[in-house]
């Protein structure tokens, strides 16, 4: 698991874990967000932290190193991630507003390993995975994995997904290791789920879930390639870490289907938006040099970090066609229209940053850090009508963090961070869908307390994030409409209060507001869309003493939300319950884990916001059976 050490090196991720030991609840560090082998847990996720998306903002790390991710990582390459906010971000060089999502590789270790996973669910989906690790010598190990899934989705659509990956791990000395990796993902025949366009006054009528209302020909194929290298070493008392990465995401001709909401069975218009494909490719990396030293009872770390990315994207050229009216909520397939696509747009981003970070740690007192980055950002956009003006920014970005240890079990923390982030791209419902605005400047302040006692850890804090606000205006154009502020309270309670019992619970209460001329004129409301007022999560895992079986449950509550820029359409809250069990047993010399889980057990119905006055429903109940075997 990647973390910030005093010398500034990402700590090596653990060796390839035994799949029969998987337990997302037991492995969680806090309730702020984690993913362990596909099982998501916590208040936040990579697409939503404190009301913003670290993925869209470019706040992605791979084992602590800067990575400009263009498409999702292969599940055979990474085994999970952690959301770094609050105390878990303290000590990170140059933390980012709205948090960081830090991924970890499936790293082969010193022992040979072979694991397989077989999974099926009540929707008809199936998955097969295999991972292997082999030590070639005392210093070199290789790992590889492959998976194939027939993925079934909540809207009745499906896709065939293939993942392959390979990792080489070299450890020539105790303070030196390097990893070389590559992965490929292919998503074939992915049927596109429809997005429901509301009437601007209320949420849509309740639909029958798992009924495919799209079009069989409106599919998409995606290819993703990720490769790179990272390493760490020590040279003449200096700790050095480095990573160089490539991320490519290629989408062939694709489609988006929109259904206008109406009373069930009433004829309503339908649209399809087709585009000739799009791509994103980025080379990114980081080089860090750190020196740690001591003067009396003071520990110091001075770190020089350079980061950069060269990103090229192709997008646009979409065409909308009417599919005619059909009874709302009923499938009605039509012949694919002919599309004569116009030209597309291209953008080119070149961004470099050099920063210096200083950390001071005093035993039994706490730690303080301050850092400054100089960023050079350039973006050029070429459209079918010619080049657009170049966007350029050269800000200084300052950050400071502090944690004070009042007692061995009580600490106070605070931080201030400025950032330069990519804005959200224009959504599917915008007239300029997929367009990417210039980078924006952001600011975050947070503070709180961390308490530890009786095997439990409590974190409670407040945060305040401010940034420009982008949305869809009255002409359906995605652009800056003002400024947005998210102020809130968050909390996490995690640990084991008694043998066999693990608790991970937390929540976030957000008060979000928009300001600016558009709000003053009444063109948009005072609340941004798609920022739930609260999210509460509680997970329990219970394994009786001397038992091979454990039981778990997770309750998640998502609060009231706004679906439209005018604030006329509130979205009701909803609550879901997941329950499951794990049973460990032997098969000859092999160890195995049988996992049975029911998600959304009571089939709660709710709406999620997919854009301004656009909706998709919450996934229905699903039963999943999973068998993991370590040979």
C-alpha cells in the first residue's frame, strides 16, 4: 500500500495477496473510501470525494506517484485503491483539493502463487480470473493475470470484458526496488444504457429495472492500454523515487440514447447521439528526490518533486437523430439511422510542475509541512472551424498541513491546499458534449480530530472547497456559470472493538452553494446539481472465534439531491442494505473462499443524477456467488 514516508518514498505495495484472504471491511484503514479486489467500501469513491471527482480533476496516484489516467485501470493490474483525505493525506507531498485516489499494483513477491476466481450473479453475469506469481531469482519476480467477464448491468445492457496484465518486480537491494508493468483491456459489444431526460418539474415515473430500453445497435467498443515503470532507491543519503507511465483509451464509434420522461405507456420522444469515436492518450510521470535528517529531537524531510504530462485527446463530431416516439418504459427497437459525421476536435495539454516540500516531525508533539509548486500549463484546441485560442496558466500552488499530538491517542489536524485541476468535460446532455474547458484553480481548507482507543479510531473533521462552477446554460451549452463552494462535515469510525468484530462506519454532510451573475439573474439556482446533501455508510464484519465463516452487512444512505440547474427538481433520498457471508475451507492442498453477497437486499428504488435534468435509476437487487482458490 502506497503511503508517504519520512524520506518521501512510496512504501512498496504488499506482495500478491492470497485471494482467499480477501475481506474489504477487515482491510479498510478508515471509512473514507477503499476498493479491495472490486469490493467498494466507504463514504467516497474515485468519482466522488466531498462532492467532486478526483478522477476528473486529475488527482490520481499509482503507488504514490502522479499518473494522468485516461481510462480505468485493468483489474488484473491493480488490486484496489484508497481515497486519501483528512489525516491520510497529511504528510503527502503536494496533496490535492477534493482528495487523492491512490491505486496499488498486484505485486509479485518472493513465493510462487496461483489464484483463480469464479463468479456468477443473478442477472446472468459471469467472471473468470486467474493470477500467478513466480520468483525467478532471489531478487526478481514476475506476475501475470487474465480475466474474462460477461458483465450484466442494471439497465439490462451487457458487455464482454477481457483484461490481461503482467508485472515484473526487481529488488536488487533492501532500499531499492523497481516495477515494470503493462496491461490491456478490451470491452466488446457494450450495449449503452439509456439516460432519462426529465420534464424539468419532477423526477421520472418509476421504471421496471433490468428491462433494456436502449437500441441493440447502439453499442460501443473500448480498448485501453496502460504500461510504465516505477521505482525507488537511495543514492548517497538521498531517497529517489520515479515513475513514467503511459495511458491510452480508444473508443470506436459510440452512441448515447436519451428517453424523454412521460407517464408509463405514454408515447414520448427518443434521441440517439452518435459519435465517430474518441481517444485519449497521455504520457505522465514524477521524479522525487528527498533527504531526511535529524537535529536533536527534530526530524526533517526536504523533498524536491517534478511532475509532468503530455496529453492528447480527440473528441466531438457527434450527431443527434430522433428515434421516434415510443411508449415510455417499453422497449421499441428501430433500424439504425445513417450518420455522416462531421470533423472532430483535438486538444493538446502540456503541463509541468516543480515543487519543494518541507516536513518537520517532533516525537510526541506532531508534524508540520509546507510546500510550493510552480506549474506551467498549456492547452491547445483545434476544432473543425480552426484552432481556438491557447489556454495558458503559470500559477504558484501553496499547501500546508499540520498534525498535533495532544496525547498518544488524540491528534488534531489541519491543512490548506491550492490546486490546478481539469474541469469536468461537457456531459452527454450538453450541446457541446465532451468539450473540455481550460484548467481551473481550486482551494481547500480542512481540519479535524483523530481519536484512538479500545481498538477503534474516530476521525471527525470539517472542510471547505471553492472552485469555478461549470454547468449547462439555457442554450444547453456547458460553460462556467459562476463559483461553487462545498462546506461540510465528515466522520469515520473504524476498528475492532472486540475479537472477531470489525466496524467501518462514516458519513459526510455537505452544504453546497453556487454564486455569481447567473445565480443573481435567476438563470440557475443556488444549489449545484448532483451533490447529495449527505451520505452515511455503516459496515460490520463478524467472524465468531474458531469459525471458518464470517458474516457482513453494509447499510448506505444517500441524501436529497438536486437534478436541475434551476433547482426545481429535488431527488429523494434512498437507503440500501447489502448482506453477505464468507466461508473458508480447503480443497486438497489448496485454500478456498466462498463469498455470497446480496446487494440492495430490499430492492430500494431511487434516482441518480446523470446531468442537468438527466437520470439513471439505482441498481436493483443482485445476488453474487464467488469462489476464490489459492492453489
